[in-house]
C-alpha cells in the first residue's frame, strides 16, 4: 500500500510539474508570437502550438481532476513569471529570433522528456485512462520539436540574409 501511495505522489507531482511547465511555455510563446514579423512560417506554427498547449493544459487538468487533485497555482505562477522574464530577455538581443528558436527547441525536448516520464508512470501505476491523454501531449511536443529542428536552418539563413542586406532581422 505504501508503494502505491508513493507512486501516486510521484505521478501527481509530475502532472503538476507538467501543468506548470505548459503554463511556462505559454508565457514564453505568447510574447514571441506578437513580435515575429519576418518569419511567417514560425509565427504560424507558434500560433498553432499555443492552441495545442492550451489543450495540453486542459488534458492535464482533466487527469488531475480525475485523481481528485488540482494544479499547483503557486508553481504555475512562478514558472509563468519565469517564462515571461526569459522571453523578455531575448527581446534585447540583436538575434532574438535565433535565441528564441534555440530556446524553444530545447524547451520542446524538455517537455518530451517530461511526458515520456509520465507515460512510464501510467504503465507502472496502472493509470491507463491518463496514458492516451499524455501520449497526445507527447505527440504534439514531438511535432513542434521536429518543426523547429527542420526550420532552424531556414530561420538562420533568413536571419543572415536580412542582416547582410542591412535590415533588422531580429524578429
């Protein structure tokens, strides 16, 4: 019984962390979206991923609710503020789009790892109902990471071309 309680605590903590992580992602992406002008493909995909992220938050809330738990408001707030500060910090950089793309790619891979961990806990703890919801979140994060990986050379070349032409290439 103690093992099941410990496993449940680990799973719930992971879900709350994922919820806070997704709120942090929104706090990073929304300011980026409002500033992208010269990279329409990135802006379009970012807009889609913001919507996906809102759905991911909803799925995490459903799982937590089914376990008679709720998200950690304090953790959500702290990570959202941190995400906003991180996004703001890149606006001062002359290569903002590159820094945002690097950071987003790294963050997507962090999210992928978090969801893979949670999925393994669903199998270990018998949380079968949560598994498909977490797998959907994982698929969306993997798709975004693939987009960023594929798009990075294009963004870099466009940034270099605009910069060499004497134009503001940062966003």
